């Protein structure tokens, strides 16, 4: 598969009457295909040129899916932009991406304009003014006209109302997607994918998790839903904002008709907790796919106990190359060696170990980082993960140079920090080992609250108790923290703004003596 848009459209043409996407209402494959083609044609008629980038802030839904595919089909690039990143960082990211177009929801234009900006700020959102963020940009709006929408903004509904086919042939090396992963206002980091790299990765994902025609897939993730569409499955999106932790019964209602569920470990934890209280609502899932954070045995055992007939697939990868490996849940639980068995390498990925570090390459690898292109494209990815290969089985052993000791157990914080950071209400997280009086390390976890961060480090923040409550079912008992501390931000150093672990340990040392 070299062109993901053509692959989606081939599925639309093969089964036009079959259900393709349900988000508020259901779209057939024929309807979805016509909408994608019409959006591409409407964009080109409006002056959209191959190579144009679109700063994209449209919530997951049918509009977002059709618009994103229409943009790529017209020869453009989708630049995913998180409006919650803060105004300064958002401006810097927009400047680096240099988009000619901005696509946003009407409500976002409204909330980021004039009198409503202070209200958004009081609610913890530092929104950049979308209408004026990118000088001379053309604007696309999803939703009805509202105050704050720039004059002349193209309405998505009108853009997609035609019947022409505006899809360009394109090629596997054409830029298709820019995703910001980290960085600061001084050095934002953005991964650039092509049609070919996305096509290879999505094909591996579909094959590895068992996508098939007619399969009912529940997810709000485009990188899962797109391969579902390519495989002819029926993709259902939960309603925006529907959280199994906050509204468990409403979310469980969605599960009743699903056959494949994609979830983060934190989401599955919330679902399993809700099912403990309402076991009669346990769904008859065929497959559970987990990704976005490490998947550890305690959570797998809970899932198997609750839904023993469901297959479990755990996906390991990163923004630069996704997926890299996919694990079968039963095989992962049966692994008795050291480290985390993250699965078998997918067909398109090659791996080698260089001085203990995992290095990946293959057709699914991103072109590179936006700030370094075109001079320095990626030929391979040094992951920073310590690993070993046993045939095609990949075992992670932590992050390079990051390790401390509790008793006889080596603790690699990089295996657990992404999982903690993915918990609801947590904006960032890190783990430190603070030596005690006998030279052992006490494990202290620092979390940055997404809302109402404290002015200084404290163990009394409400998020602390919630994190402590959630962790026992997610991580191994041997690495449960002795103390959890809320901090205003994590200490970072250098131009790359990497986590400063010695400074973190010093910050958390006064709390290490507190009870667990």
C-alpha cells in the first residue's frame, strides 16, 4: 500500500452500501468516498496547491476524517495542532510549519477571539487567536458561522457539496502529515510522514490486529480508524468528551456492539473498573488493542479475567514509526524473562541493537523532523530504548542511562512514565529514585496536573490521591511508588529540554521519607 487515500477510496468503491463510519450519524462507504473526493475538488477550486500545509484543529469526527483525507488527496499536508498547548508554543509550532491554510471548528474561532479569550484563560486554556494566528492564511471552518470566524472562511459543508473528484494521483514520497511530539518554544519537534510511510505503517497495523471487512471497530484515533476503513470495517467513534472514567455507564453502552476496541492502558483500566461494578455490561469483544503507553502484565491479567474470550494485541511504536512491534496478550503474559516483551516486529520494520540501544528502520519510518529537513532525513531511528532481540521478538529493558534500584529490582522509569502521563488529569510525569539511609532507592513519582498545577511541589494536591488509586492495577507491584508528588513543572535542561533527572531527584528528596 503506497497511498493511503487511494486505499481508503478503493474500499469506498468496493462496498458503497456498507457502513463505514458512525459519529453522531452513520456514513456509508459510498457517502464517505464522495465526500472525500468533493472536498479535494473544492479545495483545488479554491486555490489549494499541491504541497500546501493545513494547520488542523478539528475534533475527531466524520468532518475531521473526510477533511484530513481530502487535504492529503488534494496533494496537501495535514499539520495536527493541539489548541491546548498554550499560545506561545502554539505560535512557535505554527511558525515552523508555515501553513498556507488553517482549518478549525467554528467554536474554536469563537473561543479564541476577543471577549471570550479571558474566559477560556480562566478555564485553563491559553488559546492562540486562530483568526489572525497565521498572517495571510486561508481559513476553513467546520460548523456554522459564529462570531470570530474570519471573513471569507470556507465552510466545510459547502466545500464538500459538489460531485467532482479532486484526488491527485500522488506518490509515496509526497508529504502527508506533520505531528508535533514535544519540544519548547525554542525548539519545537515535529515528525513529518509521507503517504508511503503512513501506508506501510497502517498496513502493518491492520494485519497485526486482524482488521477485516465488516468488523465493528470502536476508537477515536485516526491512526486506528483509517486502517479500519482501508480494511472495510465499520468504524464507530465515541461522542467527543466521552470518558469511561468520568461517565462509565455511557461509555460502556458504546461497547455493547463493538467487536474490536482500541484503548490506552489508562482507558482500559477505567473500563475494567466500571465493569467490576456492573459486570452484566461486560461486552463480547473479539479483540482488544492497546497502545499509547506501556502495557504491563497486571492490566493484561485483569482484562483476561474479565473478558477471557477476547484476543489482546499490544502495540509498541512511536510517532516516527508506528507500529514497530505487536504483542499477543497471551504470549506477553507467558514471557518469563527479564524486561518487557513488546511483541513481534511487524513485517515492514527492521531492527538492530547498537550498544544495547534499539535502532529501527523500514518503509514506515517518517521522513524526518521538520526543523531538520530537507538536509537531514531519517535513515534510521535511534529510539533511546534499551532492548534485546530474540528472533523477531523484541524485549525492552528501559531507557538508556535511566535506571535505579529498589531492593534487588532494577527499575527503568522509561517503561512506566508514559503510562503514568497518560492517566486522566496528568499533563506530564516522571519517576525518580531517591537514596535512603541504607543506599536503597525509594521511588517517588512527580506528576504535573493538567488543571490547577500547584505553585510548588506538594503531596497534598487532589491528583496525587487519584494517581495512587489508579496505579496498582496498571504497573507491577515491585515498582509502585513510595510517594507521589504534584509539581508545577518537571525540571528540564539544555537546548533539547530533556528531563533533568538529578534535579528531579533533588526536588523530590524532601518527600522521600513520607509514608506510602
